[in-house]
C-alpha cells in the first residue's frame, strides 16, 4: 500500500465506523502497519483539521472533517484517472509549487491543491486573491506539443472549468482569453498557464486554476463566488474533483481534435461575442478594436473592425464604453 492509499484507507475505515469507534488494532491490521504507525497517521489527519476523538481502550472516532481540498478527500471523488493530488492546505502559490515539482521531474498529472494561498498570482505579475474558502490548484502537464501549438491551452482549460462549474449547478461564461465569469459578468475563476519549452518541444506546462467558492468580502472587488450561483453548495473537495474531471475531459478533447473540437463549446459560452471591445498589449497600447465575431480554429479572438476583420492572439480585452 502506498502512503496515499494508506491515507485513504484510514479515512475510509473511520468514515465507515462513524459515529462509532474503530480500534487501533483493526486499523493496524487493515493497513498492515504497527499501532504506532496508525497513531502517527491519526496525528497527521488531526493536523490537517480532522476532528478525531480517541476513547481509551475503544479506538478512534471521526467527529468532523475539514472543508478543504485535501488529496484524501478529492481522490475518491474523481471520475477521471491519472491525477496525483498533493497538498490541500495553505501554500504560497500552487503554480510555484507545481513548477518546482515539474522542474524536478514530477510526472504528468501531478496536481498541487490548496484551500488558501498567501501569494496567489494572476498574469503579468498581478495578484490572485486567495482567501480560505476557495479552490486553488495547479496541474503538471507534459503534452506532446510544439510551443507554438500551446496558444489555445488557456481556452481549453477554460472550457474544462466551465463544464465543471456547470456540473455543480452554476451558469458560467468564458471571457477571452482566460477568465471564467458568472452569468452576470463577475469573475468566478481565473486561469494561469505557464510553461517551459525548448525550440521544438514543450517540456512541461502548469495549468493553474483558482475558483472562488465561499463568499468572502475580503476577496477581490467584483468577484463572483460559486455559492452565490448554485442551489446546493458543494464541499471544496467536491469542487476540486469536478474541476480536475472537467480539465481531464477538455484536455482529452484537445488532444483528439485540436482546439477546433472545443470551439463550439467555447463559443456557446463566450462572454465577448457581439460586444464592442478594445484589445491592448502589455504596455497598454491599443492593438485592435471592434466588435467581437468569435474565436478562430486556433483560439484567437476575431474582431470586425472599422478597417475590416482583425485577429488577435494575445492581449487584454476591455469593453468599449462610448462617451
Ligand atoms: C488570472 O489572472 O485570472 C489568473 C488567476 C490564476 C489563479 C490560480 S490559483 C492557483 C494557481 N496558483 C497561482 O498562484 N495562480 C493560479 P489575471 O487575468 O491577470 O487576473 C487577475 C486580476 O483578477 C486581478 O488584477 C484582479 O483584478 C482580479 N482578481 C484577483 N483575485 C481575484 C479573485 N479571487 N476573484 C476574482 N477576480 C480576482
């Protein structure tokens, strides 16, 4: 039994017994380890926030579980295989953690989870507000792609997140290139894709996703929270599992048919279509403006401008407010 399997087995046994106790001997026998090793496992679970009572001579009783995307909670909820979840508590930035692991050779599917980040990052050095009550995760991917073929990935990830949040009962929109909005245009999730590549080949990609779940007034102004737009609030582990399942499915579609296979799914939820927008580059200079016609087969934004159609691959899009 691997360490993660042992984690799952301890929790499974405690859950199966709750509200009764399960004896230390029974746990040790089930796991094939010593009672001391069981005691250590219980200590680790308590440190993660599980409420576990120990009754003298009777064993352990699970009284509460933390609302966190902990691997032992997420793993049994996953429909997709191939994810290797880690973390689940507080960290600086899951993207930084996942990048470090990728550099050290972590396999495809390694996922760093967190329920809070102290240094969450957006694009271009911007901050991602990451208070407790959100799901923050970063997946290591090693696709067989040339660097030039990765451009649609933020959109692919976006479709995966959108499907996941819809599965949980929310209505969402996708704002090109990397935002997930609630139906009213407030941002509920953000995506940050980072990569390391040689000239011809991608070495690794890290797909970072932050989802606002529990309403938090200290978060970013104008943020939307999943709890505000679903009938049934879901546990953070459930949200993380749904996002990973959605991501797995979208990546499979992309691998099988390129972005074109996902284009109808993107277009159906596209927030910007038929809106008048301005696209700026990093320096804030206007690159293009016009009415959004949609996205092309590589995920680029297509505008109908005063000088005819324009296609943009990168940029910041704002709605044009005529004065
Ligand atoms: C993004 O950047 O939207 C990408 C966010 C990616 C966050 C994930 S969490 C897991 C992983 N680990 C990380 O460190 N990052 C990734 P961008 O498009 O640059 O948007 C950032 C802007 O969104 C900020 O300047 C704020 O205006 C706004 N914002 C910040 N936090 C927000 C939040 N929690 N909800 C809604 N909007 C937010």
